C-alpha cells in the first residue's frame, strides 16, 4: 500500500523563503511574471507555493515567479504548502496545459459571469479578442478543432483553413495527416489550390499573401513537392507489400517441406519458429 504524503499548509514570512534554483529572468519584460503580478493584484494568490523545510528556512520547489511577485508587491506573508522533502513534490509533471481551443472556451464561459476588463486584468493582457477567436472557431470543421485541441495545429494555420468551407477543410486535413505536415505554408498552399466555389464566402479577412504571385508560386511548388513525396512512399509501400507476400509464399513452402523442416528443427529451431510466426497465426491457420 502506498504511503500517504504528509503535507501541511502554512503562511510563511517571505524572508524565510529561499528559491531552489535562481533563474535568470528579466522581470521588466517577462510576460509570465507580469501575468502573475496582475492576477495577484486583482484577485490574490490562487495557487500556494510548494516548499520544504531545510535549516529553519523553506526552499521553494514550485512558485518562483509568484515568490518574486510577492517581493515586488512587498507582501510579507506567503501561503505555502509544505512537503516533507524535495523528492515528494511531483505535481508539476502531471499538469496538462490548456490547448488554444480549451482556453478560448474557458474565456467565453468566464465572460458570462465577468466583464472583459476584469478578466484582462487578472490575466495581465491588453485584449481577449485574439484569445477567444469565437468567429474563427465557429467557421472551423469539428475535426480541425480536435487537431487544435491536441496542439498539433497552430491557431494561425487554423485561421488559414477558416478561409474555405468546412467540407474543404476536412479534405485539406486529410492531406495534412497523410504527409504528417500541419505547417502554415502547406495550409496556405492548399487554400490557394481551393476552387472558388469551396471558399468561405462569409470571411472578410484580407490576405496580402494571397495576392502575391511570387508567394503563390512558392506555396504551389511546396504542395507539388509534398504530393510527389506522398506518391513516392505510397508506391514504395505497395512494392514492399507485394515483395513480402511473395516471400511469405516462399517461406511457407520451406516450412511445409518435410526434409527442410526436419533440418531446421534439428539445426536451427529458432529460425524455424520465426518462419512459422510469419506464415501461421496463433491458431495454426495460414496467415496468407
């Protein structure tokens, strides 16, 4: 049975806290620090620092930026969770970061209860508009949103796909998945290739790159390169499959020949067993 982790919560004087690692950060420009600073000023500390006691001081396991924010705000007492030792703290390894779509959904839900100004202050951002992207998400196919949710596609790339119909988005997504390429340049190349009838007529977004003939040529060339690469690997896979089927028939003839089988059984039993795995399934039936 696992031993229960002994933790205690306590407000600790800031002068008793010591960072485990001193990080070289420019606190005037660091965005993460300013978000934490704004959040503490607006609503207070949400997540206590994780610390452990050593030589009558408390070493910070997690929460260095929060600690520096308290220092700057001249707050004397800091809420902390005290762990028995530094090896006991493992929470951060299990934290799942929000995907852009999850963050957008959370912010839209928050706007039902709070005004935008309050949320912007808490998050330390100037505007929520680019984070919410409500209109863009509404114009995306559900399968595209799933890919964004898995952090496999950037919002900028998704924004390009929103320029075409949802059915066309699904077609483009299939091509991206085939080539394992979710890059912005491929998305733009596929959008250029899209017939006018499959363009999203509701979008008013102006695309300067779309009118650039040199850029168009470059993107179409990339698309052609990907198509050739895909065709090459498809043909190679077909050839390998055909070769394996021929080899499997040859191996079957070997292991069903009494003399060959007797020789392999006596001299090379391991090879015979491997050949049988290729030819026969676990029930002793022919695999091909």
